[in-house]
C-alpha cells in the first residue's frame, strides 16, 4: 500500500519518490511491529475458522492443518500476483482487500461457506466503506482548520508556530494510544502497566512532541515573520512537507 499512502505527498511535490520510499519503508515496518499483530490475528484465524479445517470429513487433524497452511500460502500467492498485475496497470488496489478476499475464497473452496466467519468478514467489509468516508471527513476538517488558523492569517508564519504544535500533540496522542492498546501487548511484558497509564503516557508524549515541534518551527520561521505574505505562505507550506 506504499503507493496509495504516499501518492498524495509525492503528487503535491511535498516529497520526492526517493524520500517517499524511505519514509514508507520505515513507517510501514514500525507500524507492522507496533500495531500489526491485531491485524495479523484477524487474517490468521478471524476469517477462516481453523477448527473447521481440522474437522473436515475424510481428513485427520494433521491433514486439516496442512490444508490450512497450503490455503494460506495459496491466498498469499494469489494476492501477490493480483497486486503485481494491478500495479503494472497503475491501478491503486488495496493489499488488504486482496489478501482478505483470497483467504475467504480458499476457505469456501476447501471447507465450504460455513468455514468462513461471516460476522468478521462483515465487519471488515463495513470498515472498507467507513474508512474512506471517515478519512475524508477528518481530512476536510483538518484542512479547514489549517486554512482558517494558519494559511488564512495575516501572518501565517507566526500562526504556524502557534497552531502546528497543537496538531502534532493530537497526532502523537492518537498514535500512542493505538500503539499501547493494540500493539505493545504482543512485544513487551510491560503492556499491562502501559495500558493502565495509557492516557497519561499519551498526553506526556504528546506534550513532548508539541514542544519539539514548536522549537523547530520557531527556529525555521522566526526570520520570516516580517516577510511578504507570499513568501510566508511558501515557507509555511515547505515546512509542512515533513509533517
């Protein structure tokens, strides 16, 4: 999904293709390690019921497990082939859609319709519709806030040093809460303590992120406070590129 997630940043020329690949590699690796276990569990046992594969008529439990492993491998290969074909035609298809559909498909072929946990599939499909709508609404709100309180001000450079740390604070809080509640329990034995203090930890790191952002922006933008409006806007937009 690197092309999907980075297309807008590259298309707007905020970053280059090389920078996008480097950033995506680091961020996708971190995301997979920190919050990917929950998604992995869903694909591993939330779509096709492993017990249904182990109790297939005419198959022993060992043979059912081998069939499950073979089916998962087939789903992985099918998704990989489809993604390569779609990419060659420049189609922005989803890796998630591909692998979920492939896993459900092999489950139906191998063990029948009852082997697929359709309640989980239903929630996944609903999320495919809710996610773009939610992303659009949140993106619209954020853009309007940035336009109103930063870009639309008489002194956008000064406004950026005041308002951008607030956005960074909210971003860090949301990301930290997601990591604590969804990911850390799979990689550390201290997850329970962190979960009990998740809000405090998120707020503390959010404040730290906001302070760092404020310091960096102040250093970069202070000399442009008295510049013409066009120059200030250009500098602010350039500063937003790493964000």
